[in-house]
């Protein structure tokens, strides 16, 4: 009976092969499946968090839409105002006040065109070109532009020319082209 194995040996060999098969099954099937399950679980948690965030945002949509429509109604059409001829003195006063605060000496300040020709621009506001001649130093010009911006006056600097003055080393001849924006008159 050299070729036949004893039943205990068969049982032992079967146990060894079963143990090896079990280890291989665990190593090559269960461990990779468990890793995939862990990755899928974390992805699922991330997706659930994203779904919850989207639900919260969707609940806020009606309120956001109401706020947007109120803002759109408020800013869609400029409020009625006086004609440009009546708004111009106040605009000139604000520009002059900004110049006084910055120690800029205005020589002339006037519209470059007849106010009757003023048209509403793409912004919806009346665009009035202004020409300003003054004397000041470089720092005063910067301060003037800063004061003008902080005054809330809707004015944009289009051109700036600074030339040295022959008599005074610190004060220069200043020419500015400004574009003022006024609310159109509702007719």
C-alpha cells in the first residue's frame, strides 16, 4: 500500500489544501472587495453630503429669487430726477468742494456741450462731458480725484493733462476732461 494514503493523511492533506485555498480566497477575493467597498462607502458619504447641500440650496431658491426680483425692480429704471439743467449746479458744487478739500484751484469748470443735446448713454444715465482747468501740484491732483470719488458723485476722468507752470515750481497747469453721469428726467 505504498500508493495509497492513509485516511488521516488524506484528511490532513485536505485540511492543508482547504486552509491554503481559504487564505488565497481571502487574499485575492475578500481583501480587494473590502477595499472597494470602503472606497465606495466614502464616495457614497460624499455624494450624500452633496445631495444635502443641494437640498438646502434649493430650499433657499425662492427667497433668493424674491431678493433678486426686488433688486431688479429697484435698480432697473433710474428714479425720476430734475432735468440736467437743474442738476448741474449741484454737480458743479460737489466738484468744487472736492477741489477745495484737496487745495486745487479751479480756473474754469463748464460743460463741453449744450445740455439740450445731452443723451442717455448705454448706462441709462445722461452723460455730460465737463472740462476743468485748474492749478495744483501732483499730490493735490491725486487728492482731488480721491475726494471726488469718495463724494459719491458719478464722474469719470476721461483725460488728464499736466503742464509745468513757468512762474511756480509747485503748482502746475491742469486740464481735465470729466464725464458726469446724471439721472435722466422721467417724462
